[in-house]
């Protein structure tokens, strides 16, 4: 785990796995503040090197927490793994699995605001066709015409060695995988971008 994680309370540090992969371990160091993380997670027909869940509740209250209203829930399911060379067909299959996961995991009701299902493929080569596909990709589904919120399927492909990352329009989590970029600026940190995405 990176040096920043050493500043966390011991009980939080101990709950975060350590990857035998310097890149993923540093990514986890960025994500652990907002996500519950696991490694070697079986889902969607694959074993994922890194899996994360983030849940956010937006709640307004009138004088006292017991008098709350306008509760909204948002969540993200993050799946990341290494792959030799991703293809457009691989990405299409992930999108299909994303919709299947949404059907199984989302409790669609008036309090559901939004869910992101984000797939990150790590590789040492990003083809032009994959780059074009991901950059032009956006998949948002309204639930009950938006009355029960929405969900997004997001795609990210990263070549860490070449410092190349392509991400679909709503894939804000891509910032955590761009280790060559600074996300710790006080005015626009990683968490503030997540907050804007969920509550815009």
C-alpha cells in the first residue's frame, strides 16, 4: 500500500488487501478512501484482480436527522483486471454483463438515484479500434422513465507503461488509474468529482 495509506487508522489499513502488483496496489491506495476493496473477485464470468464497491447516501433533514426527507442512494461497482490485448468484442461482452449485473443488483425504487457499473481493463497495448470505441461510448439506462433513477455502464482501458488511459464519458473512476496524474489537488480531488457526478 502506498505511503498515503499509512496515515489511515490501523483498522482501515488492515481491512484493505495488498496486491502483489505495484500498479494495482497504488491504485488501491487511491480508491480505499471511497471504496470497499477486494482482490480475486469472481463475477460476470471472470476473476477480477481488483473489485470495489462505493455507496453514497444523500439525505436532507429538517432540524434533526430523524426528520429526514429526499433520501437518495448512489453506488458504484468497480471491476478491474489485466488482459493481454482487449478487443471491441471483449468490450461488447462487458457491456452485456453490465446490464445483467444491473438487473440483479439494483433495488429500483424512489430512493435510488444512480448506479455505476465500471469495467477497467489493464493491458500493455490499446488498439486504435478499442480507443475509438471507448472514447465514443456512453450507456445510461433510465429506470421507470427515470422515476427510479438510472444506471451507467462505464468502460476504461489503461496501458500503465505507456501512461495511456481511455475512458467512456461517465467513467470518472478512470482518474484513480491515471497514476501519472495528480488527483490530490484541494480544489478538485477525486472524491469531489465523484460527488459532482452523483449529485449533479
